[in-house]
C-alpha cells in the first residue's frame, strides 16, 4: 500500500525537461538557422488606413464575442458612414467599400490586441483579423461571416441599436 502511495506522489510531481548535451533551453521560434529564410506572415495591406478611419467610440467597450473577457475594443469606421453606424438600426445597410475595424486592447493593462476587420465589397462582407503590428492572422474567409450573419442588420452588430429600433430576441414566430 505504501508503495502505491509513493508511486502516486511521484507521478504527480512536475517533470523537468531532460537536458541532453547540446540542447538549448531557448524556445524554438527564437532559434534561427543559418541560410534558412524566416517566414513572416503576410502584411495586412489596409493597416496603413487605420489613421484615416473615424473613431466611433473613444472609451473602449467590452468585446464580448471576440475572445470574451480578455479584450476591450474601440471601433474605427469609414468616416462617411459614421453617422449611420452610430444610429444603427434593424434593416440598415452599409454602403459598398465600408471598413469597420474592432481595435482590441487587453482589459487588464490596455496593451494592444488584435484587429478584427470587416470590409463591404460589391459581393458582400469580407472579414479577417490582424496582429497589432499589422500582420494578417485570419485572411478574409467565411468563418467570421457565420457569426455576423446573426447581426441585427447587414452583418453588422454596431455598438448599440438606435433607441427607436426594437430587436425581438428569443421571441417565437407566433408572438409568444
């Protein structure tokens, strides 16, 4: 019985890396191999446009759907559609070539986080994300579109719906 207890305690103790001769303790991503080009993710071409976009909210709000409880966000948008976005309502439609960017920052210390972007083209919305340095993480694809299809209007959630708009959530089709 004592032998089982000792084996159980030893099995639960933390294990150190087995340092064989010549092994580096540096993380793999920091090791550069001579003669091998380091692959960088693609740069998000529109990263430079951020400064030209209008800020929809100066104070960050919780980003409850992009990695919940980790980020706050500010929204940047094409300046010409800022009034439409601020008065967002059910059945509203954004014009073609609208950019909406959720600029995230950590809730604990405000360090910059990812950018989630949406661009309305003539064929519909393109969604993706980029690092704070402007590298693409998720190139435009349909993954984000599935969630945004549940938005109150035109795949856009908005910061809030205009007061006159009534969005019926969890209501049965028969009104019950």
